[in-house]
C-alpha cells in the first residue's frame, strides 16, 4: 500500500505515535483496582485475595461471595412484630438448637452452695426438671441457672416457714403450760405433783410406753414432756385418779383411808404398796402431805 507521500507501508499497521499496548496484552490488577476506594482495597488484601492478577482476584471475590451467601443462609433472623406463634417457635428453636442437649438426660445439675442440710431434694425432682427443660427447649446453662434459683428461693421460703412454725409451737406450749398450772397449781407444788402422778397412773394402766409414744406422735405432748393439749392431759389425770381410787377399793381398803397419813398409818401396808405399786405409793404419800423422797421414791 502506498501513502500519499509515495512511501510504502504494511496494511493494518499503526503509527507508533498513536500509542497503545502490544496486541493481546491485559491490564494489570492494580489498574483494575484503581477505581475502588481505599477501604475496599484494604478489605481485599486483608481477606487474602491476590491482586497480582485480575483473574485470580476475581476468583477470590467470587469465593468470598459464596461463603458470605452460605453464612447468610444459615443466619437466624428475628421474627417481625406481627409474626405468628409458629414463626416465633421456629425462630426460638433455631436459636437454641445448639445450646441444648438432644434429650432430657443431657441436662446436669448440682446443688448450689448455702442450702440447709434438711432441704428436701430428691432424684424425682431433678428428673422432672430435666423433662420440663427439654420440653421448653431451654439451653443447658439456662436450665441449670433456673434450677439453682428455684432451690435457693425455695430454701429461703422453707426456712421462713420453719421459723414461723417454731414461734407458733412455742406459743402453744406456753399457753398449754399456763392452762395446766391454772388447774394443777404451779410446777413444783404438791398439787401439781399429785396430778402428774395421776396422769402417769393413767398412762401405765392404759398402754404404757406405747400410749405415750402415740400421744407424742399426736401432738398431745412433745418429746421434752411439755404439754401441748392440756384438756387431754387433764382428762387422763382424772382417769388416773379414778384408777387410783379403784385400786384402793380392790385392795380392800377404804378409798378415804391412807396408810401413809398420820391418822391411819400402817407400816406393813406402806411397805406392800411401795413394793407392788410405786406409783400408787407416791400418790398416797403426796396425798398425805409428805415427800416421796422420804420413802426413797
């Protein structure tokens, strides 16, 4: 081909003055990133995406995009304000699925510190709490904290109730003591001792230790022999007094005659009663206005 000035040139050639790169060459990755802001370029470098070659960089960006898409697909989205109960349940199930055991047996508990030694607690309660936690889909650590909270507050309530019951019991014992002393006289008096002997006579005649245990179990008296039901105790004392009178009649003596009294003293009869029935002997001695200790009773 001939130019206007007559010189020849090859078809398709370009004048060097027009510039341009070699045929088939690619732009560098750095030129590819030149349009991005600084934060984006730093993010690419921080994520290990090569910027030496555009193809490698593009592959790295695609890989990172897929990873993020996968994460978004597994993410838990909060339900909307108008979400249905089923949607809320689904959200909660996905939120806690990795935080709770597969079955109720997977929940483990230990007793919190500071509980009273007599705090009622057994395996049935623990098993019931495990099943409740599993049905409610509670995370393991939430179930454990709720378990400890319940026991601590239950212990506080039980101790408060025990203190209240103890106060009521002491008040009942005081009131019962006053009622007994109004009927029998003050403790330590001869009249009180006589009625106490009548009560013992009734217990011995009606059942002995077995009856006494039943009275304790029934709350008539306590293990320290304090009266809690004064009317029952006084009724038993009257029964014992009647039994005492009957014994005197059966033995052949008049009910009014007392071998320990100064008016009808009988040494042989005294010794016989002391040997055969010490309780009756104490009753008679006290009725005669004397001290049983004088007779080694």
